[in-house]
């Protein structure tokens, strides 16, 4: 049996915890705590260390999902969680352009940790004012060979599609490493 570690990262309130909860076959191990800073109260709780979930793809493959905190004050966890990852997802709230600069900074940071496949997931595509994935590609300066895919983090099938797209890239690299 093979296990694949995938990190789910992105700005504060992009939907990382919900993304993992939507697809995990186990109860998600979560380190959410009540938000203490008034300026950050667009939601009630925030991840302070990590979220952890698991999904069995088939008899031979299990994905371990590690969600990072999105707030800068917890960014010391990013490098720790990135150790041993075989790929990562940058989840972007495509309805909140004020977070795009932070998403680009996170993307750059994770690319520097490890040269592994990654994908950008444009979350909240079910909302009217969401930016299309191709517009996010431009604003985030994502290379043409990297996939930017639509996502709705609360919908299991949508999350599965994002993970499958990333998994195809990871398995392609693993297959070429065996040659």
C-alpha cells in the first residue's frame, strides 16, 4: 500500500478546513480555536496548527491531507507540514480579491519548500461574483503548465476532482522516476 501526503494551504478563510472535512473518510483532526482578534472575525474559529484527514483512493493508495493555518502568525507550521509532501493544493477564495496577494505569497513560499507538483483550486465557484480560474491564473502569476481548477470546498465531488487532478500530476512524476 502506498500513501501520499498532500498539503492543503491558502489564505485565512479560503476554505481549507471545509475542503478536508468534505472528503475525509475519518473524523478530521482539527486544531481550530475561537478567533480572538476582532479584525479577523469573518468566521468564528481558525486553524492554529493543522487539520488532518484521510481518503482511501483504492486498495493500493491512501491520501493523507494536511491543512495549514492561513494566518501569518501561524506560518511557522507551513514548513513543518510541508516536510515529506508529494504535492500541495493552494486553495483561493475566488470571491475575495483582497486575499489574492496573500495567496501568491503562500504559493511562492510552498514552491520554495520542495519542487513537488501543485494545483491552484479556485474555491467558491458557486457564488456569482467569483473570479474565473483563468483570471486567477493571471493575477496569481501561475505558470501555464500548472492547473488552476474550479472548486466548491463544501461539495465532496468537487474536492475529489481537485485531488484527482493533483494526484495525476504526482503519479506521473512518480512513474517517470521509476524509468
